[in-house]
């Protein structure tokens, strides 16, 4: 355990600067209002879906955007999340930084896990919308895959449902996307 972690949380809460001082040990660390959230390693099903979705999105992604996984989105110095899959501007990707600002992210995707249900269904979508990220997808894996897509209502800073898909994901924005859900589905789901 590092000295930063063994000393306990900072009196004013954790910041993104504190995150940078922690070791690269494979743990997913996020911040919610200065509270350090540490998630267990994702399951193989989770990772297969994320990988396959990234590949599927990349196949017809416009050149001004880039698809990636597991990159931190810094909403503020006390709020930082790591979407499972995200699409950022190519300009942001060219910086080769370990994080993006919300205005650089076009689409954030969360794959709901048993240990992340409240975060992925309620907290993260609310905070991504308040930060102005235009599109959010939530993927549920109970008895198959269901993809819930939403688009921001910028006036009210909330996401509005855009479509729910369990056969073919087909949306016109952020670009024309058509992905058979079967291509995302792990063999043993």
C-alpha cells in the first residue's frame, strides 16, 4: 500500500492531483465529490462487451472522433470518472493525455456491473449530463444485452432516452451507427 493511501483520505477529500500520485496498479479509481471510489477488476463478460463495442464503433467512426476505453474524464478536480467506452474528439486524442475534459467527450458508455448499478444507472448519467457530454449509453447484461441510448437536453442538463435496443443498435447520432447486438455478446452470456 502506498503512503498516500495508508495515511487515509485528505482532510478536504481527494483530488485529481492525488489520483496522479497513486501507483499504476490496475485498480479503477474514480472520484465523487472528493470521495475515492475503487472498483474491483471488471469481469471477462464486461471486458468482452467493452472491447467489441469499441471495435464496432471504430469501424465507421468519423475521422474527427476517436473511440477508446478506460480513459479518465475529469469533470472537476473532485469529480473524475472512467467510462467503459468513450468517444472523444480527435483533437483531444492528439494530446495523448491520460484524461479528457467533458467538452472533449462526445459519447460515454457504461456497462452495468453488479458492483456499479447505482453509479452506472443514476449517478454517472446525471453528472455526465450536468457536465455537458452530449450522448450517454448504458448497457445492461441481465439475460442478454440491452443498450439504452440517450441524448442530452442541454437546457435542463439531463439525458433524454433516444432508444433501447436488444437486437440492433441503430441511431443517427453522434453519427449514423448500426451495430447488431449479437456482435457484442460474449459466447457464454
